[in-house]
């Protein structure tokens, strides 16, 4: 009887040891659906590069211009009218319809907006300190000019330059609550103060 029990136990162990292959255990995955771009559906170019910025082809011209750094809502409307007039297209045309030659023309217009009759109040660099001209900078030119202006302010040590140098707010904002950074953040509770100062009561706790 004892032998028979042992055989049963061995058989039981063997049955437990049997493993189901991983391929059979895992459920079959559904095939991935190919995502078709809206621009490709409509027969447009998928991505257009305007002034060094990638823009989806199905976006209208007015909205696409907002992707360019240095062009806001009001400026984009005016520039869209200028581009539409130069290229003889609609202002709401989708940018995916433009060919390489038209994109080069748009880049030229964006590089020198001030030469195309844009109102002076829309330009972001009027009376430039070096040239004295009214300019409009975009993308990397705008970033570079801003950095140069800040360094100039620091060098001549104006109030704005001083605030920039010490990482403080520049435009007259309050600093009691906001703009706090460094080691002294937050408020120390009264219960924690004795322990920090090395008080005996704090040490006992």
C-alpha cells in the first residue's frame, strides 16, 4: 500500500511540473491599425516647415503662422493677408497645398515682415538700439536679441539688469508670496522651532 501511495505521489508531482507553453497561454493580439494622417487623406503634404517650425499640412494658414515664435494672433491675421496677396491664394488655404517655391516665398516674407507694409505697432523690435530701424524678429533671431538685451542691461547695471542678475521679478510684481525659491521655502511651525534651535524641551521629545 505504501509503495502504491508513493507512485501516486510521483505521478501527481509529474503532472504538476508540466507547464503550458507561453504561446498557447497568451491570448492572440489583434493586428495594429495603420493611422492615416488627415492631410494624407485629403491629398495634402503631411508636414510643412515654416520659418524653421514643423506644421501639419491640414492646418489653415492663419493658424499655422501662430506656430512661428514672434507671431501672435493679431500679427498672424495681417501676415496671412500679405501672404495671400503675394501668392494669390485664400487666407484660409491649408498649408499642405503649398509647393517648395511658395514655402520659400513665405519664409522670405516672415524674415522681413517690416518691408511689407505691416503697421508699426505690430512690430516687436521698434527703433533697434544698433540700427535705429523698426524691425520684427522671429524664431532664433528673437531669442538671440532678447538674450543680448538682457546681457546689455546687466552690463550697464540698470535696475532691470540688477533684477535679472539676482533672479528677481523685473516688472514690479509683488514678491512676498510668489517668486520664492531657495532654501527658505515654507513656514516653520512653532512646535518645530524649539527643536531646531536646540531647546531642551525639543531634545526630550
